[in-house]
C-alpha cells in the first residue's frame, strides 16, 4: 500500500489528482465547522452533549462531527446515498429504468445521475425539515419560526448539494470514489479523539495505570484483529473453474482455455448494513418529528421508538433533559432483528446484482462448462448453491461486525467506531488503493506504447 502511494506521488498526473483531492477534502473539513445561521451555540453544546451515544451520536461519527456542531454539512451525504439506493431498487422493478441503466450508455448514465440528484434534493428538504422540527423544542434556535426554519433547511440542503458536488469533482478529476472518500474522511476525523481517549485511559489521573494500559492494549489488539478480518472477507473469493471446448473455424482453432468465475465472499459489501441500519432507525426519526417528548410517553409508539433507538444507544433522554437507561430487552430484541435484516438484505442485494441463470447461459453460449457439471440447469443450480453458502457466511460476518458495538455496551469498554464505520473505512481504503494501482498501470502502458 505504501509503495503504491509513493509511486503515485512520483507520477505527475496522479500526483495532481491526489493534491486536487486533498484540497477538496480540506474544503469539506472547513465546512464541518461552519454552523447554520440562527443557532444558539451554548444551548446547542448542552443539547448535543446530552445526546451523545444516542442516535445523534451515531450520525455525528459519520458526519465527522458536523452534526454536533449543526454545521451546513450536518446531513452529510446521506440523502444522496439514499437516493442512489432508491434509484437502483426502482431500476429492478421498472423496465424502462432498467433498460436505461443497462443499455443507455453515457447518455443513460447522465439521465440516471440527473434523476439521482433531483431525488437527493427532495430527500434533503424532507430530512432538513425533520431535523428542524425535531430540535425546535430544544431551544437551540435563537428566533424559532418560519423564516428561521426556512433559513436552516436551506442551509442544510445547500450543504448537501455542496458535498454532492465535491464528491463528483473527486470522482471525475481526483482519485475517484468521491462520495466514499467524503464518508471515509468524516469517519477517520474522530481518530485523534480516539487516541486522546486511549491516552487518558492510561494516564487519565496523571499517574500511570496498569489496568488502563492492559485495557488500551486489548482495544488496540481487538481493532487490529477486526480490521484484518474485514480485509480478509472483503478480498476473499471463491473461484469456480470454467473450461471452454476447442473449436475449429476455417484454419484457426479457438477456445480450449481454462478460466474461472470469481465469487466474492462479501459480494454485497456494506450495502446490507446500510439498508438494515436505515430500516431500524427510520421509525425513531419519524416518530420524534411528530412527538418531541416521545421518550417520556407510553404505549405502542413509545415502545417502537425505544426499540428503534436501541440500535445505537442504551439510554434515552426526555425533552426536559432527564436521561435513563433502556431495559436490556430492547437491546437484545433489536440485535436479533438487526441480525436477521442484515442477512436478509445480503441475500436480496446479492441475487439482485448477480444472476446465476444468466451466468450459466453465457457459459453455455460460449461453449464452456464447469468440470463435472452438465451445462444448463445443473450449472445454474451448482453456482446458486455456492453463492448461497457464500452469502450466508458473508451475511453472518456482516451481522457480527455490525452488532459487536451493541454487545460492547454491556462492558466498561468504549469503542470509537461502529461496525458500519469499520466496514466503510476498510472498504474505501482498499478500493482507493486499487484505483491508484490501476491508474499507475495505465500510465505505465501509455509510456510503453509511446
């Protein structure tokens, strides 16, 4: 990895892209400290401090601290991600949209991108309005009212639009993966605070603590093992061998080669975790918009709200600032449902993006076969069987990573990152290194041909 970065810095074109990306990242980090107009900074600090560790605490990690500062980037790039997922799902059920995605070419991509942007703005307006309504009763706004609300929502939507533009610029003129890079930077921006927490664990009282040192070493070792496991699963693949029969066309012989079908162990990536977490936390966000003091209420909606926030917190805070601990049953029930949803979404997304029957037909049309397996339906069943086992393992692995922070809450350890954050950070890092390597290879071939 370090060799790839060093080679990239030595290549003028790639170095320019890296510097351009760095400038846009700095702009993003500056924007995280620009507070939305009309916000009382003192009341905001008190409100966000009482909400740490809750649903807002989870959002703040992804936003790189922008949410706790109520900056113009408080909503991060989440509306764009949601819009992209919705467009992809609609492409599976709307034939015209599916044809546009598969056969539209560059013009089709441009139209899909335009639809995604429009839907992003709509979702950003809805989410920004919900955020303003949710925090209006907390007193963080100086002069709450229609004009203040309009200004707040406009600022949040503009911030999301700027992030969307920054992501496009990084993708087109930078090193690529613009949206993922923004999320990546937002997450790792909390690393300095994590280092300070580890140091305070060892020397918090001004004296060396042996217990703190052992705990810190355990956390560091656990983080290394966790990252290594994510890297292994992200890179692992099952190679299904395929042989192509020889055929004579005129005086030339074609075929006769051996190849393989690479089936990723975690083909769906982090998408199932994002789907499941959004599905679990969505009820709490909607219920809180219509009932600001739902935490102190009782009944079905109160139970649903407490169950929903158990994904990211073990405490609940009422409108008057009183914090209480959620019963352990909510966390256990939430973890079980969360696990089942991740596994279910893993199967759904994997089979939505990879069709064993289509792969089998392509092998048959090109005169290929899997050794020991007949062409046609037996090949489809064979590939489906392998894919099902890989998907089950991948889904369970994603579930364990995602619910691990929930289980850690019952201990005295406080980990800085959630499972989703680790998956995103590792995945983006691997993709970025692969893109840098591919760009270096392109420059090498270009120089060779010249």
